[in-house]
């Protein structure tokens, strides 16, 4: 969450600069940083979702397996 706010702040600050020699370089650098940040967040989120789904699926199979129902 903090990373997203930092990126949004950087983008807003660079967008507010209207004149200067380095504005084009700054915009391209910020675009690269934002793109890399989005890709890293996507990879981390997908791995987290897979882990949570796997744990949920494993517990569901264990809960409703025949051996478990016989023990109850």
C-alpha cells in the first residue's frame, strides 16, 4: 500500500513540472519505475493468491474426504 502511494506521489510531482530540460527524461524514468512496480506487485499478488487458494483447497478436501466423515 505504501509503495502504491509513493508511485502515485512521484507521478503527480513529475506531471506538475511543465518546463525544464530534463522533463522528458524524468517522465520516461518514472514510466519505467511505475511499470516495474506494477509487474512486481502482479507477480507477488499472483503467488499469494495461489498459496491461499491451495491452502483453502487442501483444507476443503481434508474436511470432506470419506475418511474424515467416518471419523466424525
